[in-house]
C-alpha cells in the first residue's frame, strides 16, 4: 500500500434520518456541536445536506475507533474535520487529535465515504 503500514482501522455506518431528525429537534446547536465551520459550509450548500453530514459523522466515529478512543475527555467531534478534496476527502486534526495520532505512532489518516438513500458509511485507515 505505497509503503504505508496500517496501524489502525475504523468503520462506522449512520442512518441519515437520525442526523436529519436530530437537526430538526435541536437545530443549529446540534450542527455546531458536531461539525466544523468548513464542514457545515460544504454540506449546507447542498439541496439535501443530510447524506453529507451523516457521512462526516460516520467518518469522525470511524476515526475515533481507529484511534482506540471514544468521544469525551480525550477527543471531541470538532477536533476532527473532514474536508472535501479532489478524489478522497482529507482529514484535518486539531491539536488533541494530532496528539492521539502521534501517541499511537500514526502519521496519516485515509478516509473513504459513501452513502445510499438511507445510510452513510465511512472507512478509515491510520498509517505510518
């Protein structure tokens, strides 16, 4: 795999309706708690933002799994940003997430996103 040693793997699947329902119930507060400004700008310009939001939520969960931590004290949803890029999306990490990545010996995170009408999925590999 291009000389990259895989040291972490994560996958997550999200019901898109769950994200839509949470947004309808909690409004912008829900979105601002989970997503970075760039993610919101990218997703909310779409006619239906929920598949893209759900895919990013799944990616954040998959990254937390690959880092072997949960969200809370060590890691927040907003310490991981899934940014659009040509080809595959890129992952931007805040300082606390970069520290977790470095502690496990990781140097890169690769992410793949996909969705159907009802579900979004993300697959993550951490490499060194």
